[in-house]
């Protein structure tokens, strides 16, 4: 009828999309693929920023996420010789390799462990 939207426009309204996205996040948490996209964006932004790596806005945001989750960024306050082998130790943002599945999984587990992603 006249008052019934077409199937293609039923979920096209921005408010509906935002609401469904929030509901999906609240029920399922952040998917690994979405987490990877967020880290990719941070890494990309950091490459465009100027100054020492640790002082760049993207690196500071990343460091805040890690520290709030109980983690530690290796090489920030310690000697460079110290291994980054602990369960909550992660490399600085500029050393994050998106293609390294082990590194990304460790980061996902750390940041999502305390409900940051769910």
C-alpha cells in the first residue's frame, strides 16, 4: 500500500541504522573484524601525525586503551632490551602489524578482556 516502505528503504533511515548497530554491539560485543578496522585506522592516523611516536595523539589514545585494560606497552618506560613477552605486554602502536594474527589476537584479548569491547 501507500504507507508501507519498500524492502530496500526499511532500514535505510540513519536512526534505524544507529539503533540496530548499538543493539548489535550491546548483545554481541565488538567483532574481531571491527576491532581490526579500528586498529587499522589508529595506525593509519598515527602515520600522518608528526612528532615523536609516543607523543602523537593516536599513540596516546592507544596507550590509554592498553593501560585502562591493565596492559603495558613495552619500550615506553622500560629499557629496549626487555622482552615483550608477558600476557598483557603489547608493542607500541607504530610497531603494530595488522597482518600478524598472533599480535592482533593478543591485543584483542587484552582490550576486550575487561568488557571494553562488549
